C-alpha cells in the first residue's frame, strides 16, 4: 500500500534498455523478390497513389490509416512527473501504444513534440493525413482543452484521454456503485477534488455541461475543489481561468465556500483526481450514509482504502491495480478508438463517450462492493465498448464510409 519499490523501477529500466523501448514496426507483406518489391513499392504503388489522389477517402481502403492512430503529447503533464518534455515522454507514449495494440488491435505510434509553446495545434493538424484518429495524451491544463477544441473539425476522431477516458470510467464506476448502494444517480451530491484536465471533464459529464440532456443524466449537485478550496462564483481570481469560471458558473448552486472538509459535509460521493492523502477519515465521517469514495491519485491515493472503509465508506475505488475496484482509463480508450475506427467516425461525440461508460458498467451484471469495475486485463471489455461506440457513432451521424 505504498509507492512502487525500487526493484520495480530498476526492472523497468532493464526492460527498456534490453529492448530499446517497447514498440517496433513490421511489414505486413513479403519482400522476397522483385515482384514483391514492384507490388509493394515502385512501380506498382504509383497506381495506388493515383486512386487516392482521385478520391482521398480511398486512403482508408488502401493504407494503414484505417487502423492507425497517433498518440500526441507535448510532454507538459506526464504521469505525476510534470513538464518533462517530449524526449522524456516517449516511454509513456510507447506504453500507451502497446496497450492500444494489445487490447484493441490498433496500430498506434508516439508523436512527441518538444517545442510545445508554439503552433502545437497546427503541427498536429499537419500530421493528420496518415492517421485514422489522434489520442492526445499528457498535455497540461488549460492548454489541453484548447488543443482538443481546435482539432475537432479535422475529419478524424480526436480525444484527450486524460480528460474523457477518465470521465468515462468514473461514470461507469459511479453507475455500478449506485446499484450496490441503492442510491439514485440523479439524487447524488458529489465532491470532486481536482480541477485539472480529468476533474474538468468529469465535472462536465456528471453535470451534463455541454452535453445533450437527451443522452446525459445529471447528478443533483456537484462541488469542485482545487488547492484553494471550493470553487464558487464569487471566488477571487476565478475570471482569470476560463475553465474554472465555467465550473463556478455551472456547479455549486448554493455558492458554498471553504475547504475540502467543508465541501464533504453531506456528500454522497467523493471523486479524487488530485494529490495524496488530502482526504481524512474525519471528512468521510461527515458524508451521507453509505458514501462512495473514488480516491484515484496515483500511486498514493487521496485516502487509503482501509481508512475510507474504517470511516464508513460503502464502496471504495482507486487507480491502483493492487486494490479492488481499480478505476483505470485502460477500460475505456482502446474500445472507444476501436469503435470510432470501425465506424469510420469523423469525431468522438458525447453519445459515443456515454455509450462507452454504459458498456463498461453493464459488463458486470451483478456488481458488488468489492467489484464495481471489470478487470482491466479482460479484452472482452474492449469488444463490448467498441461495439457500443460504433453503434452510437452511426446513430448520431458521426460515421462515414470510406
């Protein structure tokens, strides 16, 4: 229940050194003869180029685009390491790429930018032709919001996984936690600790901010806390941050102020995407009966599971694999992109994200206190999510045929 041991870190260094990373490219076709070369490269490939020049949608038929995504980062918010830059981000992006391949059969490749201060969005747009989708990764807030918004019209799905992948798995976990505790989703009073990329996206989804109310169910109330305490309309300096201003306008209708401890009084749910050990047993004891606690800071959660349970929590989830109820976006992003690629989607819509959450939740027909989420290593989850996302893409008009 503590930070990973030095043994794990040394073993990881050895693994990466031995293999020079975790990712490689292999040919799908033979190159054993001149005939092979003529078909795969010149002169035969010229005809393929002509066909695509005539109709660029044929790129999905004739090239890797149909099953390839870019994992794009500027290295500004890598894991818990902060702004470490594009070079140091490569191992994480390689790891993400092999997760895409292992769980969803998607070819993914790291695109790590080092000069992230200038023209980042334009640079990403200019690499779009070869990819069927773009997964934005480990980009600091508020820049991550701006970049994702600016890339929604480029004709392929673009999603910042730290935002929406996390929001999707939180929604799925909350749906099943409500089944276990017999709480009504729409009656929940929720506290979110953390107003960065993940916190903002979770807030938007649970309060249906910007979502079609016909596809999104809103919780009763939501209060968001950052390092300065409760975010509310009248808080000094709120106008300097567009995204915290949105939170202040759309949540906390009673304009409560104060600390995290003040916010926790009378809450049904705590969702932590913040920092280690910020939630105490005393705070949990002030929550409503059978509270739900998702302490997702990694590797050290906002409160240790045994402490949360000792204080009365009915359901506890973390981001860690060594405790029950791991809430991890690995359950979401492979299936979301698999479904988007299968639908030849032009974007990842709200309907597709919500469909993914319900697919994850419904994968467990009988959730219980120690298991509200599927096993993240169960690849059948990805298939269920992919089908739900593809169907949603077709229903909402986000699908196209090549």
